[in-house]
C-alpha cells in the first residue's frame, strides 16, 4: 500500500464522516449507512481501511487534547451516549494515539486515566486492527464501520473546554511544592488502605475508626504541603492550583454535584459543574485534589448504600415516589455532610495552628506552633479563587429541588452516620 493510497482511504473516512455531520436530522441514518457501506465494501480493502481509521483518529484525538479534553472525559461521554462496543473502540483508539508519547511525556493524572481505561495496543499491526476488533466483538465489517462513524461523529461535535492539565508532550505545570513531603508515598498508601477497609466493613463503629484515622493522616499531609509551599521562594516553588474532572452522572446528578461541592469546599477547592458533559471540574492544589477525589468517592459509596437500604417508597394511591424520595435523600445527605465537614475543618485548623503534628505512623507530637500556617492556607484559598475566575469567567448558580420530606429526614440521618474521610478537617471554612 502506497502513501497516496493510504491518503485516499483516509479521505474516504473523512468524506463519510462529513456526510454524516452535514446531513439533516432525518437523513443522518441514511448518510451513516452509505458511508459504512463504502468503507466495508471490500474485504481486500479492509486492511487499508483499518490503517486509515487509526491515522485519522490519531489526528482527531490530538486535536481534542489541544481543545481541553482528556481520555476519561471521552470515555464518560461515550459510555453515556453510545454502547459498550463504541467504548471499547474508543479505548483502543486512545491507546493507538498514545504510541506517539513516552510515559515520561504524560502527567500523572493522564497516566492514571490510561491505566483505569486499560488502554493498551493489543493488535500486531495497524492493518489488522479492525479485523481483530471485529472478531473480538463478533461484528461484521458494515456494523464495525458504522460504529466507528458514530464514534467519530460524537467526537467531532465536542467543543473547546477549559484545560485541566498539560497536553501530552507539553511541559508539566508545577502544582505542588518542589520538594516532596517526607513519607508522602507511605502516608498516601496507608490512607487508601484505610478507606478501602472502611468502605468494605459492615460494622459502622469499625468504619468510623478506620476513616477517622485516614482523615487524620490526610489532615497532616495537607498541613505539611501548605507549610512546605510557604517555605519555598517565589511562586514557582510554592506551586499553583491545578484542576481535575470528576464524573457526576445520572441518576441524581444534581445531589451528587452538591456532595462533591461540599467535600471540595472543605478542602479549599472550588467546583464547576458541566451538566451537559456529566462532569465537574474541581480546582485546587494537587494534594487537595487527591483528597477530594478520595473523600467524595467514599462518601458517595456510603450514601448510595444507605439510600438503597432505605428502600423504595409509594404514594397512598400506589404510585411510586421512589425517585422523589431518593432525590431528597441525597440532597439532604449532601447538606448535612457540608455541615459536618465545616465543623471538622474549624476544629482541626485550631489544633494545627496550636502545633499538633501527626506522624506517618499515626502517633501525635506537640511542636512549636508555626505562625506561617494560617496565612499560608489563606493564600492558597485566594490562589484557587483566582484560578477559578480565570478558567471560568462566567458562572451561574444551580438549584436542586427537594419534594419528599421523608427522604430529606432519612438522608440527614444517613449523613450523621457517615464516616468522614479525607482531609476535610485540615483547613478553615471558606469565606
């Protein structure tokens, strides 16, 4: 296959996709069928079609990375709007595009997303990819070409969004102090282990003890980060706020976004909800972002379990009111969690300012109070607010409706029983 022939096959994909994107709503299916028929017409030509698809999506994904998207964002949308076949196709295409970058050229969170997606190149050669995929998923050529066009059409319609990190190959931005906190890997590993045990136990008292210990360790980690940054010379040493995106999906995406906002606010982070894309952007310093992800995930697991345990509800006439009950349950849960986290942050800030220091093994020591702590925390909060305003200059508030009093009461009771994890007790209340 010559380079000109490869280019011609890429143009076939581009023409088929262009016809789909330009078709009137009532003719999209016809355009999709016509394009897939041309691409899948010849078994002899199928290897070239395979190679051309990978070449086209290499450019497509590179453009999406430049427009602010990340692998997990695309996977979330494809999972929501398409099928498992499209999801598997996307993961493979992300893996193929990633071949142009060494792992050292990717930031930590990008690598984590690739691992979570299990994005790996499993096919021996690009001309064999589509044949291998079709065999794995029991598809004929026409069905696979159709799926690829549907996926490409979804990707082609995505707009520019605010970036939350460097694109592959770009110089990383320093989001944490340049010197590592002593014992950080050991501490974070222990925190994750404690949270995993807390979520799996059936005994509330054991969960409370485990997550209480995890919270204490995270609190000290956050304090160490803030003081370390305060001791570095200039803004480059102290680092700058970064951002992550966390999926917030149906059902009950509004209350879930409220819960995430409660956790983020307690950890001196800000949240911006993009409902149309099923994610929230969380802005904060790197170690704080890690804490928000851990704590939100754990509290959401607890809330979901408590909500399901509460069961379904019906009106007197027998009609279901389960959705209203659960919506109210989660809104109340999020509101009460916010209150608890606020109380906890105020207490722990006072203790930290008085010099209490927690060692990695969980024991405490009393040190001379560090007068830099409270100004350092205030400076970090101001930096987060400034970054949020720069990334999202036009923000609006969102209200979530509550219509079931029993659900509200049950959610508040569940929040009172919830074990608070993470570092929510580190920092003072947001002003």
